[in-house]
C-alpha cells in the first residue's frame, strides 16, 4: 500500500496566510506521535484566496484542503490521515466528489503552470519526474538543429508573454542571424504590475522550467551567457532560483558541452534588480544589469544586434520561457491547438480587485472576460455589480461591463484600448470611481517614470494634477480635452513602453466612462460615491431617533441635536469621514 502523502503549499501567498505555522504543526505532530506519512512541500497552485492549502494523497485519491489553520491541520491528521475519513467540508479540490470551488479549476489548461503546486520546487528530481529537461535531452539525442527548434517555436504561435506579444520564434531568429560568437539570453523577471505575481509564483513553484526554457533558447540563438533579472523584493523566488541553478550545474544542464552537445556552453546567474517598473522594458533592464541607471535607450540598434554589454541579446519573460520546454518536447501542435487564429496557446492571469476568487488562473486564449470573472473568478465580491476590468498592469486600460463577452487575445484586447501586459486583471465593481482609478494608476506610472523623456516626466505629472483636481471637485470643462491632448503627445513622444502606455487608463476611462468625468466636473458629484470630498452626508429627520451616537462620535462636532430629537449635519464643518454613516443603526443618514 502506497504511503499517504501530506503536502503543504509554501509559496509566498501561502506563507503570508500562515502556511509555515501549519507545516510546522504537522511536522511536530508527525514526530511526536510517530505517524507514518510522508510530509512534503510545494508551492502555489494559484488558489490564493484559499491559502493555506494542504493536500492529502492516499490510496483513494487526492484531496486539497483550503483555509487550513493549525487546529484544522490537527483535525485533518486525526480524521483523514489516521482515520481514513476525509473532511468533506474542508476540501476545495478532489476528483471524488463535488466541491464549492470546482468551477475555479474547470476551463483551466495548465502549460506554463503545469508543475506549480505539484512538485517540490527545490527538487530537480521531482522536476525531472514530470518530463523535466526531457526537451533539451531530446534536442541532444536527436541532434535537432537550431533552425528546427526555432521553427517549432514559430509554428507553436507562442508570442511574448511579457506584454508586447511579439512572435517568440521570430525574435529568436533575429538573434540567431547575428553571427557573433558572444551572445546573451536574458530572462525578464521584473514586471512590476499585478502580472508580476504570476512571474514570482512561477519562479517560486517551478524554477527549472524557466531555466530549461532559457537553455533551449540559448541553444537556438547560439548564446553562451545567461542572466535572470529578478527584483530583489522576491527573496523566495531568488532563493529557489539559485538552488535550481546549482542543481542544474551539478547534473550537467549548465556548463560545458551541455547534455553532450559539443560546443554548447552556457551558465546563468541571477541579477537582483531594485524593483523599478521601467526596468521591465528590455533596454532599461540591460542598462541596469550593466550597473547603470535603468533608463531606456533608442532602438535601433535592437537587442538582437547590440544588447547587453553591446553583445547580441535575446530577452523573454518568465512565462514565455516556462512554455518552451513543453512546446519543444510535445511539439508545436500541443500548444497551438489552443487559442485563436492570431493568439495561440494559454495565458496566465493574476486575478485581483473586487473578485471572490483572487489568484492565478491559466486559460486558453480566446476565453471570454465574462467566463474568467464569473466562472473561474467566482463573480464579484458581495455580489455587487461588475463595472470594469483593468488589464495590462498600471499602464493598461479599463474594459467596461458591456464588453464582457470579449474574447481574450492580443488583437481584441488591444482594440479596446487596453493591453494584454504580463497578465494582470484588476476587477472593479459599482463602488469604483473610474476617474479615481485612472488617477490611481497614473500616480504609479508617474512616480515610476525614469525621467528621461520630457513628455513622460512632465506630461504624466500634469495629467495627474488634472485628475486629482477633478476628483476633488475642482475640475473645469476643458480638462477632458486637455487630458486627451496630453495623452496623445505622451504616447507619440516617449522612448519606451512605460511612457507610451501610461495614458491608457485615462484614455479608456474617458472613452467608456466619460459621463463620470462630466459628473465630477459639472455636478461636483461622484456617481460611485467614492471620491471623499464630493460626498454629502445628510440626516433624514423622519428616521433619526436622536440616539446621539453620531454626534458624540463626530471628530469635528459637525452634528447638532438634542437627545431623542432629529439631528442635523453642518455641511461647512463636515470633513466627509463617513463615521456617522457607518455607525447609524437606523438608516437615518444618507450619502450622495
């Protein structure tokens, strides 16, 4: 009889939710009571809204338990591991019976995330047991020429998952065509938007997949140096990457004559970045690796001609590289059978915002926004009305509810004014002010501007000032036109993707929610009742019981009234804190 396994998810999301305590409790009980089961570690399976997660695998099947506390862990050990009786009300995933979270997994196709949550990320043996490094071994044993590898990637339809969506195989071909004997393969693990959560999770959960993808890429383009540029704020990812690199060296996947391929020499190291958003842009990234300030440079020359240290270089992001071993080992058709005509394969998205099931999902290209939000994401928190989704990170755009049937692919998303980005999806409900959300994202991109381009440095600052003024009820009629004019100038006059896309949140919210801008400017009202300075709190005399709670708790004594008599709010004194509204038990206070 196979030994029961207990596996604890120890990705950053799980650790933040208390998974280390759960693991230590299980380990202590196992040792104290001399229990016969195998205790193992893994990383995130994407189900972040249910962390900490513990999987029990016994002779009947697999059971994943969610929201596990130390007390629940004791119950699971006693009733399931020892008593062979699964606790059904705690189970979030199993093939043996239905669970409330079943829909979260339906519709997902895991290629990039194929090993995350299934292997110990610090074990190269477990990676190899799930077809790991078989792709590079296949290249070596079958003596597959580099042209064939590039053609396979081209045929797969894989486009860069970092946001640009450029054909990966074409990018590799450009780098290969350069005849230099000294080339670099670079992994961009520094995206600074919600999609960066996906990068971090992949590096924490399956670092060898990224390494193998880089090794194959290096073989294809003829590179002999590799760099993973990872932000220092990902300490667990960096730790596991370095463990994986050392393991790969020991097994001959890095070094000289890799897998017996004569003359194929490669080593890879991790360069820790300072977390600047602009360093997600490839030329700024290379400047940072060289020890310079991360600022974009003019193109041409493109990295394939003159990149890191002025050597031909190829840069792909984490998710792109993670797909490569699967494609090369299983063939182009295994990947391009999913997706749409121009956007093949799957895409990982980080769901966040006003959504019930926040976390990571990997879905075929072509799935609709509605299915991602309502089926996998479980719908809107507190069953409020879906309003919009912001796609593409801080410099992405907002897609409104009436476009919820939109198929997710590069071209259709771009047509809305949003971008695919590295996979961030911020879901908004009826309480979200679209003017304020544009201000929020522009505040981020303005602060992250490297300052090199005048229009990005100054233009985003002027746009932020206008948006702030509008949300404070000080907007004027000409503001919308000024925002649109500045946005066009910024998009046309900046070097890098950060500046060129920074106005997207503003342009898309004006395009789809112009009425909210007009309400702020003309009526001095926020339709979403979100902008604090535009709110008016009033007491309904017929409902006020004169309990005096609001008056006593008002921090500026703006509420007047006698006991058991209707109270009154002095609007000139009210600071719009909302404390009275939240404390009133009689629905006597309104907000408008």
